[in-house]
């Protein structure tokens, strides 16, 4: 049965576990929440294939700049494309350790995240992940300039 409440809850739990592993700076635990052959694309376009690469790619981050950071998610959009496959799109971001007391990421740390989750038994794991920095066109300098330019053309 597509989109059961149990499956939706399990995907929410998988996201919670990802954030928890991130917060513990546990690169192995973080990578274990992906399928062995997962594809992972970071915000800068860096591609990691498989859990070994995801673990290795995050170990340095957790030992360095991301040490003490927190991962947050807003409410995800979950669409089941098969009984055991779901596309999850969610806005989220990282709160850096020096942002004491913050409960939400700064605008420059916000991303739109796209996951493909697959179910094996009762467990949902990410088979694919894409991190795209959230930069609303109408909020950018270029976007505002272009919008004004188009508005002027219609006057």
C-alpha cells in the first residue's frame, strides 16, 4: 500500500536519524543511513558514491569546520512512487557551532534537499541525495534587478 502512515513515520524517523548522526559528528553512523550504492551530491557538486565514500567525505568535515554543527529539517514533502520507493524534498540546513543559541540555519546555510528513499524490510535508507543551496531568485540582487527591468518595460 502506497503512502501508509507507518511508512511516512519511518521516513520522518530516517531524517531524524540523519540529523542525529550529524549532530554526533558520526560519519560512519551517518553513512550507514544510506544504501551501500547510494549517490550523494553535496551543495558544491562534490559527488560521493557508496557508503565508504560518504563516510570518508564527512569524516574530515566532522573533524573540522562542521564539528559541533547541527542539521535541521523543515517539514518534508514525501511522494511514494512505488511501495518501497519515496522521493523526499525538504528544506534544511546546518547551524554552525559558533551560532550559539540559533534554532534555524542562516540564509546562506539553507538548502533544498532531495532524497530517494528505498525500503528494505522495515527500514528506509537513502539511495540518492542532492543538496542544492536555497537562493530564491526574487531575493537575489540579479533577480531584483531583472524584475525591475521587466516591470519598467511594461510601464
